C-alpha cells in the first residue's frame, strides 16, 4: 500500500486512491453517531480536513443550528 506524503491530507489520498476509503468514512460516521448532534445545536468541528464531517453535522443540526470549522 502506498503511504500519503506527510503534509498531505490523508482523507483525500485514500479517497482518490480508493484504498481503505470505506473504512475511513465508516470511522467518521461512527464518530458522528456517537456525537449525536441534535437539531438546533451549535457545533465546533476542529481539524475538519475534507469537510465530510461538517456536511453531516450541518444536516444533523438543521437550519436552526450552526456548525463551525
């Protein structure tokens, strides 16, 4: 398996190369489920990388909530 360069965002590397992509997104989705963001909440996402989690969080908090990253 190839390794992403040190300074390269590994999410993009795995997404574009197709290596372990499903597993990476499963880990992110498991974390989002455990976070259990609710409608109307305000969430700060630190280290958002490619933004996959921010989009999912925005859907969870809806129009009355806010997501910052």
